[in-house]
C-alpha cells in the first residue's frame, strides 16, 4: 500500500438513537462528535438511523404481506382475463 493515500482506520462508536444501542468497531468514517465509551476512552461517534437492534428483520417484528389475498382481490375487482381494446 502506498503511504499517505488511505484514510485513517481507527476505533469509532456507531450509535442507534432509536434503539438506544451503541457499539464500538473500527472504521474510516469521521465525525466531529465524540463520546466517552465504557472503557474510559473518548471515540468519535456516528449516529445511524437503523442498526441490527432496531431493524424489523433482526428484531422479528417484520410484517408478512398476504400477496395471494391481494392477487385474488385484484382479480375479483377487475375481472379475470378481461381484455380492453
């Protein structure tokens, strides 16, 4: 790797405000905001809208759509095999 052309890879805290959840990882992302972490050190913090703590897929609160019922309702409403011309 060429020196001086890559962004700094350092510890960063990502915080999900909706779920009141934060995790420390390494990233090249930058931020002007900082937060004091559990280990007593201060790290840059990046606020995110969705994380695994608040995403419906991971929390098990996702809705299952009834696609078969929608197709049948459409067919009843607009007729099956009806052609316009």
